[in-house]
């Protein structure tokens, strides 16, 4: 809430608590602990960046990224790195058909209500910029469960992805929506939707790990295309 001094107090408490817990509990076995560990790293990096020490924030995140392989932590750290460094850099993953075109990536999850709320905006944006060759792609990932919460094998979850896409994303019919774990990790999709705007030269012009309004998204696309 903008209170950096209080944030430092909470950060130190959380670092001690999580440090004690990981001595006896694996974050792979405790979702809440994994989220807490990710939050500790994220907040420390944000405090550093907010003080003007972006280089220290990036160094911290890169060091932690090498330490964690668990998706919930690794993707969150990658998200924070991307927020600090990705815009103006080459896209880390290039999907088929992207080369030489302006691209809007809509990184979504079949479990995500914010994604279905964003879908009508994406459909209108796609139509609005079709004449300017804007390519909309929608990579996603598996997380090992169905929307009912049941554990699912990959083939079963793929069927769930297709069912949700057809039922909730009809305005994006024809948009490629591959299951691409590598792309989702490279773009740090710890929160969905994540929106990435890439110019014709393959340079990232927008990295946004949350929903955007049509007007806000259109402003960024117009700036890129002109």
C-alpha cells in the first residue's frame, strides 16, 4: 500500500518464517509455503527497484531463479524479472508464424476467470487490428488438474483445455492456442492472463501480467504500429 517501511518489517518476518519452515517442509509439498517463498523474493526485489537499485533487484531475481525449479516460484521470479527487463528486448520465445508480424500474446489458463473476462477485449482488438496484420496467439499450459479440482493426465487435461476454449473463447475462434509449457515459463506466467506485445522485429513492447482494458491495450498497439 505504498508503505515501504512497513513492507520491510513484514519482509523480514516472512523471510525468517519461511526460512524456518523449509528446514522441515518441502515447498513442493506445501502450496502455501511455495506462494510465501515467491512473495518474499518478489517483495524484496520490488523494494530494491523502488529505491532505484534496479541492478540489485535484477541480480537478486537472477540468483533466485537459478535456485528454484518449482513452477509456482520459478515462474513468479521470471515474471518479476520480465517486468524489470523484458520490454525493449527480443521476445524469449517465438511461436510459429510470428516472424515479421506484430504479435499480441494472450497467455491464459483454462482455470482462469480473469482470462475469460479478458477474452471479449482480445476478440475486439483482434478484429480492430486485423487490417494491420496483428497476429493474436494464445499459448497456455497444463497444471495437472481439471477445473473440478481432480488430478488429470495430460491427455485428459488437453480435452479440458479444448472444451473451455470452445465454450468461453468463441470470439477468438481460429486463434492458435497451443499447450506450450516452455513459452509460459519464459514469459513468467505465474498470473493469468499475461499479455505480451511484440513488434515486427521481434522486440517486446509491452509485458503485462494482468488484465488490460481495450483502450489501454489499443494505445500501446497504436504506439507500436506507428
